[in-house]
């Protein structure tokens, strides 16, 4: 029995007042029910909301008892509880006794006849049980995690990714491919804050306002000013945005979360100014797969980011980070094409499929049947819950159905929701005022709501990517969740119609001619072309200056850039102080917004033959990829599947060896399945994959070695420091001083016995602006360590490994601190100090030499 169930039951049965402090109710479903009972208008629950939350409590308790007697509760027949037994029964609750003033009720497992194997495997069982599905544990952290109040990394993948970010060569690009829930966002947030402790800003581009707001919320305890920049025309919103722009120019903003549209528009002047002053630290794209997925469709600003980045790199050097949990081969090709220059491009990947969701699919003969099944699912499945639809109109329709049957604790989100609506929804979602969100794919992207227990698709996503991403918003806490897809024959037609629209060769060629005809001469033999030019000079096109036409023009330039005909660049935005009036500045800024700088790469860019030979293959390839992703989605719907769903996902996300742009290692996907039709039919239990532990990706990371240490190394790469047996406190003080001195001289890797980690981490944090990576001496494997200057502290618990004395894999120096009595690892009848031919010192003279 869960810890607080008896107390909760007593509160419900006696109608007692709610405790002022609910913190001791450890079960999330208990807190959610009590919150609902205690809230007033406008968030007061309906009877159906309360019935479903009570069902969640009872089913959670039944599953916690692992087959014991089903639990029951006496519920009053007074609002907000249901007054009639029909509402309870609709929620899968059995009325054991009915009295004038109460019902005695218990909950039953959900076993719908329209889901195969549901009698043997009730779909709601693992989710109510909160069965742990994730199999990776936190790993010991490095000292700099203290900056965000953390002690451990969430996963080995997160640890290696953050270390890769911090050791990346200046000007490089790193793609980080980690599964949802393994701590991907921290891979940008932590380095950005580390690199801006004195000044600077990192720009994090996010695809949705909801994600910007959510990331701002996560950093609020550590940054005392707004970090999310989004459209808000209220006076408060205008002041907020102006404050962010001012702090960027001053170098005090530290980190900013914004959309690509805002970055290339109103934020551009401030970011350019920061770059000119050398204060731009990182250029980050979160959910970077959206550059391909949305950039190719209705968000062309995503594919304008590479040009803006190139322009900023001409002003200052910074590193680029591309974060994603769903990296396909075509997506990686796109990212490498767009972001691989001018520095090196690498990928760090630890791909494990999501083990939390169990997958259920049901074909519905009609919309009416789908409506009935969806409402049945909503009555029975745990909270919180998300319902996804494809079209905005469908979101309103399903929300109307929830309202019609008596639910109140739901909210809607579409691509047209205002910033205020999104912000309020996320706040209510986190504060447990909303149990159900009905949304298009814009909702949930990267939003950290860990305990979503069910995701329902009332549609067929147009790609396997979109399906996997949306399902992945359930079970982010590592516990079991339910994925239910309800589809009709018409949905597959809708999905097919949503495949990426591709501009034709003829139309694209016309658009390029129209833009180039209106060109202006720019410096350095470049051209300035208008992206608001009409598609052609034809009668029906000449007056077409709308936003949609502008998007197609940008898409045309992107295609040409990918094909190697042109390079898209940016120029510095106009500076307000250079203009005599507001009117002249606004006119110049509008001109800036409506033009792009073009560098001609292929002199035959105006040849139709060049378009057909260089652009058409790219168009056709993207059409083929879109078709393949839809076919994988269709296969997932098969009523008689031929393989586990994890194999379909693995096919989508496995990346093969490639030499297309640069040598690329394969990315292998660790399969996992929380339950699918194929596995249930064969009695295969849910299984997690094992997260791969990636190796360091940088062969030649940037590092600094102080002049004093260089002098003492005397061009050697290995230095031994032997210490005598000394009085403990004096030895420890000197040892700690030496550690701090070595860190200041450029040491980044520290290998010590486990018992010294806490002491050394505390000392490491006393050195400002240092980032130190810790390793256990018993697990010393140089191949798994960044190739950086290293300190090894050897104890006498075990013999000195020969590998300590070999430093052939790295050009970085290694310093070993060890007892003077340490035997020669090749002959234990002699001391190492007596025969070591390289650079060595005794501890006391070394300390005297460096002045500590």
C-alpha cells in the first residue's frame, strides 16, 4: 500500500478539510486529486474529472499491492463527486454499495474488447503501476555541476555529451543525439552558464514558445532575469523584450531562448552587437531535427539560421551545438551540409529507444466509432494525458467533445495559440490544474512534464518521426506510459496529403530569376536579392507579395544552397543610432528584413540545365525520404505486424557509415520496447535497451598548459611527482594546494581513488572558471577520457598499472602523484623512483619550485 493512501481515504470518506501542507503525499496521483478538490473557480473540477482522478488513485493502489485485494473507498454523494452511479461506471469503477449519502466503490482494470490481447495485458496496468522501464542510472558528476545545484549526471550519455561540449575546439559544431529524458537540454544550459560567469550570451533557438517558456522556468532559480524571448504585444511584454535586448548588448544576459523568426528579426541587431564585442559564447539549436522537418515546410526561418550563423562567425568565434533526440540519416546530412563550416563537425550519440510506452493501435470504422473509443480511453487512462490531432480544427472538435461529456480540467494548444495562452497552459500543466491537453504537434516539444502517463493519437502522423516524438512526451520520468492510436481509413489519406510540398523545377527557376532580376550589388562580389519578390513577371504573379510567397522564395534559396549553386549569407543589421529619425531607421530595417546576401558558387545558376542536373536530384531525394517515413508509419498500424515496433524505429534512426561530407561513424540504435502487438502475440515481455557509452569525439581538443608547468615538463609529456610518508594534515594541505596550482596551469582530467573525489571536487571548485573531469583510478581507461592534461593520484591500494606510464594516445601532458615507495611495475624488487628515465620530482622540492 502506498504511504499516504489511508490518509487520503480518510479525507475523502469523512469529508474532512484538506491539509494545508500536502508535501507528505508522495504519490503524484494523490496530490493531483487533492489539488483538484481544493481548487476553486475557474479551475474547479467537474464530476467526470474527479471520477477519473479517484479511479487513478484506486488503480494505482491496486497495482501497488501486486494482485492483492482490490481497494475501495466511500465517496460522498455531494459535489464535486459524481451524484449518479453512471458517471462512476463510465470510468471503469464498480459501485459496491449505494447509500443515500455515499457510494462504496472500487476500480477495475480496463480491458476493451476492441484492443487485441487487452484481456491478457490490460493497457492501463503498467501505467497505473508506474512500472520502472528506464534502465540507466545517474552517474557521479563533475565539480562544475554545482553551478546548477546538481551532484550527478542523469546518464552516461549526458556526461559524455557535456564533456564533449566543454572540450570542443573553438569554432566547431557538435551534434548531440541523446534520448528524451536523459538530460539533453542541460548539455547546452550548463556550458552556456559556465562560459558566461563574467560576461557573454549563448543563443538557444527553440521551435516553440512553450519550450522557451519551459526552459526559462527551469533556470529561474539560477538567473534572476527573463531568458525567454517571444512575441507579446502587452506593455509588460515589450518591456521584457527590450530588457533582454539591452542585456545582450551589455553582455549580462548569459542565455536566451527564442524562435528562429525572432532571432533573424528583432533580436538580430543585439546579437550582432554582442558578436562584434566577442561576447557570443554558443549558438544552439534545440530540437535540431526541426531544421529539416519544419524548415522544409512551414517554418523557413529554420533554414535561414545557417546563413545568420556564418555572418556571426565572421565577427567572432563561437561553438555551435545541435541538440536532438530523433536524428535520422537524412537529418544528419542536412545538418552537416548547413552547419559544418568553417570549423570541424562531430556527432556524439547515445541512442536508446524509449522503453516506457506500450503501443496500442485501433482501426475505427467511422468517426463515430473513434469518438466513442477515444472517450472510453479518456475515462479509463491515467492522468496527465495528451490527445494529439493533426489539424487545428480537430483540436477544437475534440475539446468540444470533452466539454460536452462534462470534463473541465483540459486545455488546448495549436500553432495559433498566443504566447500568453501557451505560458498559462504550461503553468497550469506544471501546477496540476490541467489533466488533459488537446493539441497539435506544436505542444510538448521538449517541455519537461515528467509524469505524463498516456498519449492518445486521434490521427495518423505523416511520418514515423512525428509519431515517435509525440509518443515520447509520455513517461519522461522513466516509468511506464500508454500510447494509443485511434485511426480511420481517411486518416491515412490525410497523412499522405501532409507530406512535404516540394517546389517544382520550373517554379523554383522562375522564382530565382525574379529575385535575381531585382538584385542589388553588395560588397565582396556578392548580391543582395529580395525575398519578397513576386514569383515571376507573369500576370497572375506580378502582384504576389504575401507571406506564403516569401516562404517559397526562402525555400528556393535553401534548395539552391544545398545544391551548391549559391551560398546564402547575411549582412549586419542597421544600427539605430546611425539614423536621423525613427522613420528612416524603420525603412532601412524593413529593407534588411526583406533581402538576403547571395554569394554565387556556380556561374551557371541561371541555366535551366544546371537546375535539372543539380537541384532536381535533391528534390526527388526528399520526396523519397518523405514517402519512406510515411510507409514506416503505415507499417506501425498493421493489424498483423511482421516485426517488433522497435525494429521500425531502429530502421528510422540507425545511421550508417558515410563519407559524404566527412568521415562518419555509424550510429547504432539500442532497441527497446514497452510492449507492442508483435511482442504481445509472442509473449515477449517489455525490454529496455542499454544506453551506449560514447567515446570522446574530439581527437585534438583545445587545451592550455601554463608556462610554469611547461617549463617543468621540459618538453616531456609525462611528469612523476613522488611524495614521502608525511604527517597527514600537513600533507593534505600541500596536496590540495598542488591540485589547485595544477588546475590553474591547465589540468582538466583528475584520476583519483574514489575516497578522494569529494575532497578534490571541493578544491577544484575554488579555482574560478575551471572545468574538471573526475575519473576513478580503478576504472582508468585513457581511450574513454578527453585528450586533455591529466593528473593521476596513485594510492598504494593496488600496484601501479603499466598503462599509467604510457601516454602514446595523447599529446596532452600527464602528471602522476605517487608514493616514493611505489615499485617498478615491471619488477617489484626495485622502486620506480630509482629507475624512471623521464621527468620526475620529489614532492617537497616540486612545491618549493612552484612557490606553494
